[in-house]
C-alpha cells in the first residue's frame, strides 16, 4: 500500500507539472539528435584536419625529394617531423574518442599529391611548393579556428589551441621562403 501511494504521488507530481512520459521521451530523442549532430561536426573537424595535415606531410616530403633550393629542402626537413607528430596526435585522439574519419578527405589529398609528383622538377617547382605550403598554413589556421568553434569536445579544443601557435610559427618560416623562390625561372636563388 505504501509503495502504491508513493507511485501515485510521483505520478501526481509529474501530472501537476504538466509532464508526461511522452514529453520525457521526446526530450530524450531531441537530446540524442543534438549529440549525434555534434559528433558528426567533430568527425568532420577531425577529418578535415587529418586530411590537410596528410597533404602537408606529402608536400613536405616531395619538397625534400624533388626540391632544388636548399632553403626549401631545409625548411621542409624542419617542418616535416612536426606535421608527422600532429598527424599521429590527431589520429590517436580520433581513435581514443571514437571519432570516424572520412575516407574521402584522405583520397582528395592523395590525388593532389599525385599531381604534384608528376610536376617538373626545378626552380619553378620550388616556387609552386613554397607558395602552396604558405597557402596551406593560412588555410590550416582558418580550419583550426573554425574547427574550434564547431566542436564542443574540450579535448579537441585544447589540441587545437596547442597547434595554433605552431602553425603561426610555420607560416612565419614559410613566408620568406615563398619570397626567396619568387620568379625562379628568371632569378637565381
């Protein structure tokens, strides 16, 4: 009898406040959809970062292999380990937190690297790679900034905060290199 009275009291309170079990279930479904949407956004942020970083790693490796300018080769050799570490960190983060990485991002950047591999070697290639690396770092900074705004995952936000100054330093290193390789087909480096 006591249990029945307690149950009726709870149901009376739920009814008094205007809640129904249907309202509670609907609220749970809304919350679930909101969480799913946030996970998809974070999946996209992680995929974009991983894809862009893989592209940068490929381009840096290509600069070391095919570049003629010692400045370009040295700069690429300096930046490459940092980008490999970034890639490893974001992959581990994605795996640890169950984020899905979109295969399309990787394919898109792999095809870009293939185009670069068929590019002629020489000073013009050095200039084009330097220019692309500068653009990638500018775009990368924008990607990190918008990625931080798009995710609620505090771990990812902290990782992005850690990477922003690194990317700014890389950009500062690359911008003079772009100027040094300017018009390589008419000037010596």
